[in-house]
């Protein structure tokens, strides 16, 4: 089980940075098309992992009232964290934060990746299919996030090589997060359903508060249909990997 957690934690961090770095080599016009598609797909994976995997798994291990109260508390917690600029997913270069916060972006991303590692560990401790589904959701939403972070760092005067190194270091926090959660949750298995509930809250919050509002900026019929299909594809991917878990 530990090998699964390590493998998918490393894949989650390296895969997201590699995917983001690869996208940066595409012309701006192509990135403008691809990134919104990735965001639509990531929205589906996040919602699918939360509602089809994490919450049902939590409900099997703990009372429904306690699980749903934890999800609600997590939503409020992430709202407060985002207000404190610890959890930031804004991709708008004109955002008032981005003109002065290259280091803050990296610190916030490292914190976020540490939590992603804990999410992956808690999911694998419940079942391998749930772990794979959670890892896929992490990778899917991290790729467009890392693209945004790269763009912000480059816009703040960082060179491509330096931006890649710094983003890789912040992404490496996924593995310590996973290992910390594995050894701690391994000793206190009763905490797993509540960690999963908090993880579900984080996925729902990211999808609802950060990703979906960005999708609504594209209002054409073609864009809306593409978003809908990709969102369903994201949900379907999670359902496929989680089937039988």
C-alpha cells in the first residue's frame, strides 16, 4: 500500500508540473484553447471523486451526520483559508494579488500540494480504486493550476528555468504530505473517514468556488457544450476507475 501511495504521490506532483511545462511550449493561441478544456475536465474529476468516491467511502466508516458536518466545516475552512490567501487558484494575470506575490504563490501551492498528498494517502488507505480516482482528480486540476502559476512567475520576471525549478520544489510537497498522512492515519484509522470528508470538501470547494466561475466566462453555445461534455468526461473517468471499489 505504501508503494501505491508513494508512486501516485510522485506521479501527481511530477505529472502536473511536466504537463504544465509541456503546455508552455505550445503557442499562446493553442494554450488559450487547451487550458479551459483541462479546467472543464478537472472540474468533473473533482466533483466525481468527491461525490462518487470520498463521501460514500466516509459514510461507510462513520455516522452520516458526523461525515456531512465535517464536509460542511471543511467548506467553511477552505473559504477562510482562501480569504487568508493560503489557498489561491486565481488564473487572472490582472488579479491584484499577482502583481506582488510570486513567492506567495509558491508558498500557497506548496501548502496545497502537501494537502493533496494527504488526500491521496487517505484515499488509498480506504481502497486502491478510490486512491487512483483521487490521484487522477489531483493531477487533472493541478495541470491547469501549474500552468497559471508558471504564467504568473514568468510575468513577475522569473526565467523559464527558475520558474520550472521553483514550481517543481513546491509540487514536491505532495510526497511529504502523503507520507505524513500514511504513518499518522495508519495509527489512527478512525480518523480516515473524516480526512476523506475534508478532502471531499476541498475538491468541491475548488470546483465550485474557483473553477466553475471561470468556465461561466465563456458563454457561447459551442463553449458551453464543450464544457458540459468534458465535465461529464471527468466524472465518467472517476466512475470508471472507482468501479468495483
